[in-house]
């Protein structure tokens, strides 16, 4: 078998009804973006490597697809939309443009290890809210993410919300080396609390701080968990993070969407540019988060402009997988009518199809030879009790049903017309 008919590992073809359903969900999400006042933006598929470098806090270098242009510059396929949007905003927008609401639906590329079984090219639908550092902006982003998931068709999902400052404050208090701190954050990212307990047993933590880290798995759940955390620490930065989350929650309640939100003070942000609220959304049928986001107030400074910012990205591939596994139907655009005609009736068929399309119907034209038997057109043999016309009709009726058409129309050689609703 020719190996070149296969796609490389980590990418896939999407076609037919699956792609039609995907377009429906894309349009639904984009419509919500527009309802909240966000404007579409498109950035290049590849950029300079430095846009996503370690200093920017984006994807690890080994996970990027890198190549050289003919001038010897190192380029990467974008692994993450946020730095690209920040770079674009720093170049084209000034302080008078702020606050700025931008939205996108684009592909991103991460060269993950093959053992993870995850896509290496995936579609992100996201927004960036630039120039507003308030709790109101954080709450708007959470509400927008929830509305997008609801409009996609999902109903059973949960947004887990944390704050980078809570853990950062505790780790600063512990005065650990950068390597140990990164190890603990990696354990937290993977919810490896046994690894955390083992790691802190080797570190000079105070007894109170050690106890708090061990209790991090308990600091998860409804808003009341935030208040409980106040009694466990006197760390100023951690307390400020708790206060900020309480403010965000109060605003979110105004949207009436608080039932979709829980809190996790043990959450660690994947990207280093996050400095405030962070969140992830999970649903049934997807092992990975369907949405991730957070606040990044200092990223644009690295591109020469200061602006507080917050945003999120929905992984469209994960949303589609969850919809399929939860057996949630997606109404999608699909040809409504199959119009079958013999070769001698092409003028009449094209005219009829044009009239139907002018009335808003989508029409699939399919030609058959005038002397074709039913077994040639529909793959079934004539029944002795059927006339040739009946055999052709029944064969195409089965074919149209199998392909999901709503109506079958047939033009016959004598100019007569038959139609049936499927």
C-alpha cells in the first residue's frame, strides 16, 4: 500500500458530515464572540522563534516545529495564539485603542511526543481582552467561555478556576530553588500530590507551610473553599489571590453562570506568562481540557507595549470529540435534495436545480445514463415485480437515505418528475 495516502502521526483529515458539524460549531462559537463585542483577527501560521521563546513563557522549544527561512532566520509554526496576538496588538494598537477585544479561530501546532496520542495540529477558538485589569474583565472572560461551550452543544462541563498568585506566594515564602519550584509546579499541573508530598519532605518548609501544601487537594470545589483557604495562610500574596477570586466570582454571579464554575487553589498555569486568574474547562468524553485561559498582564511588555490582558482558547477538536462521545447531535449544513436525471435531461435538471437553489435549498445533482439498470445506478438488482423505473427509484431512494438527504427528486427521460421526502 502506498504510504503517502496516510497522514503523519498527530494530524488527520476531516471531511463529510464531521467537517460540516465542525463548521456549525465554529459558527456558533464565533457568533458568541461577536455578541460580546469581540473583533476577528488573523495572524500568520509561522512567526519568528523569539515570539514564543522561553522568555515569553510559551511552549517549550523542543515542542515547537522549527525551520529556517532562506535568510537563515529561525521560524516556528505557531504553537500558541496568545503571544502572536500580543505581538500583533503591540504593533498595531496604541493606548487609545484600549480596551481591545480580539477573537480568532486558527490552527496551532505542537510537536508532542507520539506516546501522548494527542493531535499535533489542532484548532483553537479564542479571545484576548487587552487593556483591562479588573475583576470584571476576568468574569467576562469566564462568562464568554461558558457561553461558547453551551452554544457548541455541551451542557455537562465544569470550569475550574485558580490563581497563579496563590501558589507563587507560598513558593516564595518557602524560598526554594527555581528547579525545585518548577518540579513542584509540574507535580501540581499533573495533580501528582504524592510527588508533591515526597518533594516537600526534602525541603526546609515550615510545619504550617508543609501542612498547607499537603492540604492543597482539599482546596478544590465551590466558592466556599476560597474562604476556607483564608484560615490556612497569612501569606500576603496568597491572600490577595483569594480576594481577587472572590471579586471575580461576585461579578460572574451577575451573569447567572456560576453553577458551571468551581475553584482549585492548587492549579498551576501551564504557560509562564500567566500571572493572575487561570482556568481550565473539562467535560465528559475528553481527557484533555476543552478550554484553558488566564490573565497575563506582562506579556505585551516584552513586545514594547504595556497592557493588562486576559483570554482563553477553546480546543475545537476536543469539543467535537466530546460532542460525539456524549452523543449530542449537531445540526449541520448538508445538501437537502438529491436530484437524479438521465444524460438527455441535463438542461431540464440544471434549470430545476437552479430554481430550487433560488428558493434556498441545497441541491446535489447526480447524472445517470439513459440505459443504466438499477444495479448499475444503485447497486441493487431489479426485483421481478418491479419495473425498471421503480427499480431505479428505489435504488436511489436507498442511496439518498444513506447519504443523509432529506428529499429525492428524479427527472425521467420522458420529462416527467418524481419526488419523495425521505
